[in-house]
């Protein structure tokens, strides 16, 4: 607690902690147990219940370590000639398992208690897909490990060790900006142009007419056609010897323009994947974390069984993915890297999750999101030339404007009134408020939107007939 | 400063800082300037001198921001409906430019004052390569932006917008574990097997005999053959319509087994790249940061001009790459992501760089590395059946053991004596001590290595004839 005089009174625990920190190196290693010792082994066992730990060598107490010496979980003080830099994949913190449980473990989607931490959304998707490839090939081998021929040929990027497998994505999707993820991403040409890509198949994603209630027949047809498209592409891949190992899909195509699809569509998609033996990856990098009014958007689909993978980043601070227990990778160094997520992000996430639960922020996002959508529909009636297709799940709301130029001008007008909104897709305005967005913020937002629309009035704005 | 009684006396600056933090939201936005205002524009201009800023919208003072409101660099207090999560690529911190200058700017390789921050080594390599592809295609278009045909075809992953370009790597290399980087990585089969890959060309990397002084002719031949290999593969790519846009190479193939190559080899490699119009990317993820006795390993090659790209991560804490000014990407959102590095890592790096310079740690690494290599050569004479090929630059030293089983047993023996060393490649022991590794640590290390070799003596160990 801070006083006016500038003195801070430490509580006992913090004082004891500060006094416990080492201030010098030992003169020589000090060994108490074998390495890894019983404590490291116990932690590794615990880690396996939430996060694969096959590549972990031992756990390190970085607070007790000093200089060139590492103190492991068993109190062994080792002279290290091996760790001149972060190596969290091999040597996690002693509190890493507890951190994982208190953060990612607390918000795991139903049926997916295993998480894999990564640094960002792109590496989350990359590694979920790698895991899908590994399991697809393992299944083809009847569960056996790769043969010597596999091991030899993969070093030359040749079959059978380097298989001709693909991932099916959707037009309008965004899954990241690495070479691999750009091969699936179909959001905007400027993201993709000039970059080589895997020749992987792409299916159509529903494009709905709004309001939904008045366009049920058209929209149902969209679902049906897109699902047929998926089935045909998977079959075609099999015939061409370029099998589809996984389908990856966003609950809402955010970057591509906030394109929604119905729970029926997603249930149908999972069903096709299951029938055809293809892994079903849900990319919740944008939708996860509560903004949709449930912690994960896919909770609203009422799937009969969980997706095979759910990937995340952004609002979760750390990247990563959840996966079914059956999709563990048992060999070390196949799913691995220097960082394996970032413990400092888990510390922050632990606190965030506590507050989200304490203040019931996910439920609040659902309610305030409903109100936001009601207001957008009202604005649509008042300014029919300027906005249409208001849509949203939770506070993840959006509407379309007549063209990119007008949309960009609107964003600019709003921000200069003090309202920070963003664009996505071609001519869409998207709302991505924080979970602490309340009634009073909504009121200010609507007032400022109105003012912005009024300011746009002098311009000749209308939707073209074929919009 | 902390006293025994548990009281901490804050200095004036820290007290003023704590008192300046906001404790509530404003009732409504408060606008002082247009957005982006003059201060954001000035920061963006400053950022352009060290880091591309084309996708930056405005700079945010996150310390002054509270709740749903963002305070920008000009003191505008904006209600945000757009930033519910990290978005550092579009809205960097107001001190980001200074942080970049104080950290990455302080250790930029000669001739490469532009840096691009990323989260990890894989994304560093991915984005350096993307930049190479973009410039390769732009050059082919005579400097023009992509055509409409390019933009349309890339959305279908088809030529000409999605070009058939490749990156040439080397046998034994390691550049990361994404699908793209695994296509170049040729370290170990277990990293690659079951994962689809781009069919990109791979050249041989020198495999030297040691000691170097006694094997000059053989090793020079290695350099020559490998360089010829590179030239032929680039020419073959051109003929097959699968042009090589970039060559990526590690100064030492670390993960692959600490394979070294001579400055002559690297100068020759750069020359071939220049002659053939191929970008030259040096992957210093493992070698950068001072361990080689110079801050960057490539400084020791005496190149006539800088490499086109130098990538880094690990000891630099943040990932990223340096690049030539001529290799900027001027369009926004081509080289971009949510994070664009991690400012907290730059804060740590700033301090680390200060200490590395203050304590002349790079020079110390050079000297202690020389001593380590002398000691390894002595051990080689004492235990000729157990180790050979001692080699090293700075403290990045290693030796080979007869086979993987013996190597693994040796690592295990050493660690249970309190010496933490690691393996790489097939049967190599690698040293990666910290920059604060001193004479006394070396002494302990050598004693423990000796004890470990003695403990291995009862086993029948020797090199096979064809090792």
C-alpha cells in the first residue's frame, strides 16, 4: 500500500519472497537427486494431464537460479553450458503446470481438456494442422510409427515421408500470414499476392441475406450448397491422390468481412468431416474469449461431440490450441519449439479469467451485444442508403456500407468524433468492443454513429442494385 | 530501496508516475486534434527510420488509457469499439520507436539499420522470405505493383499472382517448424516426417575434417563443390520455371550438428546470389547475440556488402530481422500481424544490450571461447576414442562422439555430475554457455567433463572407421 510520503509497506509474503532470491552463484554444482529428479517427474506427470510434456527435460526454478547456474525443481544446482537463451520447451518453469491449469485450464471448451501453448494465432493454426497431418498419416499406417522409408524420403521432401496432404479452407477465410496459413487464407489479395502457396482446395462459405428471418429459404440453400461443395472437394482430393487431412473454419469469417454461418451449417460440416475421416479444426483466434456471448463461439452450435481442435490467440493473450485426448502426439520434438507459449502471458490470462468469471463479463457481452444489434437495426431503418446487413453474435457485430471508399470515409469520420471503429472485408464496419463495454458506452457509441451518418449525408451515397 | 522492516522508499520519479496513472474513464470522448494527430504522425515518421510503419494507424499511450477509452499520442481520448485485444501492429505504444532504437537499433549489423520485430525465429524467417518473394516479383514487373490479374489469380493460389518461386536451403539446416520453414529445414527426420512440404531445392553444406589446419585441401574442395551445387540448382530452377528467389543459410548449422563453413564459402555464396539476382538471407537465430565472439556471426566473414536479410530470435528475446533499406515493403498489410514483436521483450533487451556493452561480454565470449576450444582439444588427445572434431567460434563450441547412444549417455552422465550440456545433430555435444561464462566456470566445466569421460571408460567406446 502506498502512502503520500512515498513509502510502500510490503506485506509479509512479498518481503519473504524478495529475501529468498539468490544474490550469488554457488562455487560448484550441488546435486541432491538424479536429473530429472522426483519433483520434475511429478510435475511432468501433472503437465501431461493438460499439456503434452514429451520434450520436457526438467523443470527449472528460475527465481532461485542465478548466473550460470540453474536450480531445478528438485533443488539441484547445475552449471549450465546449454541454456544461453530461452528454452521453455525443454525447461519450463516449476509453476508452469499450475499456471496452465489456472489460465487455459479454466476456460477449456467442453470435452477438450488438453491445451498446447504457442506464441501467436498463426503458430496455433500451423501446429494444430501439423498434428492433424501426423495423426492422419499414423492412422493410415494402422497406428504404427513412420517407417525407415518415411524417415529417409522426408529428408528429401519426397513421398511417402512427405505426404501429398492438404487442408481444406473457405473463400473469405483468414488463418494467418505464414506461407502455410496464407495457402488457406482467402481474405484479401494484398495478403497473398507474390507469395508461393500450397495448391490446396477451397470451398465456398455461406453468404447470407439479411434479415435472417426474411431470407430463411435462400440462406438454407447457401448452407446446403456449401456443404455439398466441401464433400465434393474432399472426394476429389482422394481421387487425385491429394487427400484432405483437415478442414479449418472460423465461426465467423472476421477479417474477410464478418460472414456468419448457422449452427446447422457447422453441425453439417462436422458430420461430413467425421464421415470422411477428416479432422475438424475450429479457428477461434478472433471469436474466442467471450466476445460472442459464450466463451467460445462454437458452444452455440450444439455439436454432438467436440471439434478435434480449437485454436486461439488475441484475447487469450497466448496463442495455442485445445485438442482431443486421442490427438496427443507421443513422440518428442514433433510439436515443439523454443518458447512453447509465454508464461508471462499465462500470468496475465489467469487474472483476466478470474475477473471475467467474477464479473460475469461473457454474459454481459451477450446482453449488451443484443442491445447493440437492436440499435444497428434502428440505424439501418433511418439511413437505408448507408448501412445494411446488420448482424452480430454477442458484441461481435457489423454492418455493410455501399463501397470501400464510403466505408473508409465513415471510419475516418467516426474516429474524428472520438469513436474508434474498424473495417473488415470490402466495405464492412466491424465492432470489437472490450468485455467491459456497458450500457453507457453503447449510448455514446450510438450517438456518435448517428452524428457520423449525418455528417455523411451531403455525399451521394447508396447501395448499387447488385450489392 | 528496501529496509529490513519491509518498507520501500519510492523515488520521486516512480511516485509521480504512479500518481499520474488514470483511475477512471472519461464520460465521453475528448478530442484535441484530428486522428492521427501531429504527434502520431511525427512518431510514425521516426518509426520509418528504423521499422516499417505503413500499417500503423496511430500511437497509443496505454498507461494513460483506461477501460474502454484509448488515449492516443496527441492526447485524444477515444471510445474504442475496435480494440478488444492486442493490436500492436496497428496501434503501437507511444514509446515503441524509442524502445526499438534503444534495443534492436543499438545492435544492428553494419549496413542494415532497418529492423522488423516479430515474435519468434520461425516468423522472422517466414517474413524475411515473404519480403524476398515480394521484391523478387516486383523486380520482375519492373518495379510496378501487382496487376489486376495478379490480384485475381492469387485468390485462387494460381499463377501469376501466386508465383512458383522457391527458397534454396542446405542439407543439415534448421530454420523453424512451420510448414513453410520445415520445407527448408533438413535437420532431423522426426521434425519433418508426415508433414507436407514445398518441393524446394536443397544444396549440400560443407562437411569439414578437423583439425582445420591439417585438412585445408579437403575442406577447400568442400567449399567449392557446395558453391557449385548452389549455382547449378539456381540455374536448374530457372529452367524448370521454379525460380529460386532467395538462399537462406545459417552461419553454423546448429540444430543439424554444429556444422561450420568458412568465410570464403559465405563470401562465395553471397557472390553467387548477387550474380544470379537471388536474395541472401542469413539466419542468425542461434548464432546472433554475441555467443560467437562478435555480436553477429556474419561479421567475421568480411562480406563486401551486407547480407540482404539477417534474422534473429532467442538471445535477442524478440524475433525479427534486419534488412537493407532497398527491401522495404511500402504497401500496408503485406508484412503485418497482430503483435509485430512484443514491447515487453524490447524493454528487457534494452537493458541486456546495455549490460553486454558495459561489461564487454561479446569480447569476453570470444576469449573464453578460445580457452574452451583449447581445453576440448586437450581432452581429445586424452580420450581419442570418445571425442573428435572439436570446433567452435566464440563459446559456440562442440565435439563429436562415436554414436547417438554414447552421446546421450554422456549428456546424462554429465548432468548427473551437475554439468548441463546438450546434444545436437546425430552424435554431437554442443556448448551454449551464457555470455557471463567466465574462467572459473570453464575450470569447473573441464573438471566435470573429465570426470564424465572417466565414468564412460568402462564402456567399449570407439569411433567406427568411416566416421
